[in-house]
């Protein structure tokens, strides 16, 4: 009590903005003493917790139950202000959150407006009030649903002009500060609040506008934002390992060592003639393996279902299932891997630039997963004589079988761009 009185007395003597920042830090510090905050404390049965993107407008209860049965622990969806210009369907988000919980799933809720930040109508007030309107909406929604949402994310791709007008970056800083000041006043701040779902790698020269990076750093240092969320889309998943390491190093340099990294949106589309469904399946499984290899705690996969039916449209075909509900090859390979990897932990990851070897442990069993980025390579799976070895192929169909004849030191195999798992048990 003496410490709280001292803080309150000191704050009364601080001017404006400085007082606000100190209040944010002080309240968060007291809160952190009572509960841990940040993605590091997210509970999961897997080496990397897996979420999948859903469309709030057409997700069914049957879909949600199937998502949970497949091994996903979370679903991600966006929530926008109740303004027709950005939320024409006027979705009942509170009901959706209840349905998600009823399916034994957790929610990742992304709070964002429109290209003009607040999604305002032309008649809405100006003069700095629009940013406050959005900040109030976000904070009020968060406070109302704090008990039922596991992970919060502020904004979606502010560095992409579709989601934020580039002329309004300074306004975005203001909106973030307003939001953080509201969060600081809550008795129990949400445990995980990520920002901002960057479309490109932040704190990497020339990638993300500095105003957006500054907004994140300010929010993180005020104990408002607990983690950083990025969208690591790329042609080859494995290159993300190095990018994650560089981002981690930059965060540490800025004394943000407690800030975790989350891949809150990342997927691969099956669209002709660029990529067939088999290659989509391989890349999605490799995407998951890459996040495990890099020690990323949470990955949200884009997406559950295809948006449309055109076979040549990239945006139509990111789903694990077709628009009509047909399971793609990516669904089968990923969900089979999740069955095997449940309760496992990462042991090691090695890469020579093309050949990748990830080792997981599940009790006394070691799971060796091998794959390449291109051509086939020979690989030795270490296994002591007398150990039981089971090989699991995920492509073109899931198959459990023998590892073949042992050789000196283990089992000889060929690795390709389609991951293969070897289970070594007593």
C-alpha cells in the first residue's frame, strides 16, 4: 500500500503526457506482479500453437467443431467498429466469440477499422476525435470480452495501403497512444495484446514506415503491447528462420527482450498455373515446421476455407478446404502431423541451406522430420540398434510404414521438398 501511495503522489506532480506514460507503466507493473503477460505464457499442447483464419460472416458451428477436431487450438478473425462503411454486415461478434468458446477453441481477435483508421462516416467529428473514437471502440470491446478472448491484436497490416491510408501514419500513432492510455486504466489488462500485424518485416531498413515502428515501440515500452505480430509471406518458408532471428536481435537491442514474436497470418494458395494443391500442402506443412524450428510460439494459418472458386485466382485459394467444403491435401497432411506432434517439444533444428532436419521429443520417442527446399538429398536418421522405427509419409497421401533396412548408425533415407517423419522409439 505504501508503494501505491507513493506512485499516486508522484503522478500528481507530473505534467500531461509524461504522467500518462508513467501511469501506464506503473499500473502495468503492478498488474504484471499478479499475472504474467505475453505470448510466452500461452498454453498449448503443441511445439507451436496453431490457429486458422475464419470468416466471421459465414463460419458455421460445424466448421468450428471440425477445426478443433483437426488439432487447431485457436481461430483468428477481425472485429471492426459498428459502422456500415467498414462493417456492412453488422456482425454479432459477441455471439461469435461465444460460439468459438463452445467449440473449445480460443479466439485471436484483431481490432481494426478501415483505410482511414477509424472507419468513420463523412459526418463524424474531426480534430483528433476520430482517433479517439477508434481507440475507445477497441478498448471498450476488449474490456467487455477480456474473459473470453485469449489473444488480442491491434490492427491488421497498417503498412499496407489497403488497411491504412499512408497519409495517416501520424494519426495511427495518436490512435495507438489513445488506446494504450485506455488499457492502462483497466484493473486487469489483457494478458496478450499484439501489434500490429505488420505486412512486412519491421525494424528492417526500408521495410516499414518509421512512424509505425515508433508507435509499436512506444506501446511496448509502456507495457501496453506485449508482443509483435508479423505476416511472413514468402515463396520459401525456411527463409523466415533468419528473419525471425534478425527481428529478435533488433527487439533485444531496443530493450524489448520480453516482447514475443507471433506469425499472426501466413499461408499459401493453390492457384494454377503457379502452384497445385500438392505443392500447397508441402509448403503449409513446411511453414509450420519452420515456425517450430524458429521457436515461434503461435502461428495463424491463412485460411480455413477458400474465398472463391476461380482456380487461377490467388486470393480465392488460400483455404485448407475448398469453398464448397472439400478437404484439400494440405488439410490431410497438416492434421496428420498434428496428431503425431501433440505433446512433443523441439529438441533441435539443423539446416545446411537446403537440407532441413527438425527433431522433436514426445516422451521417450524422438520424431525426426526431414525435408529440402529443392532437389532430393541423402540423409541418415540416427537410431541405435534395437530401436523401433516408423516412417510417416504425408504426400501424396498419408502413409505409415517401415523405415527399411538399417545401416551403420541408423536409417538411410532420401529427403525431398515433401517432409517425411521418422519416429524412433524403444
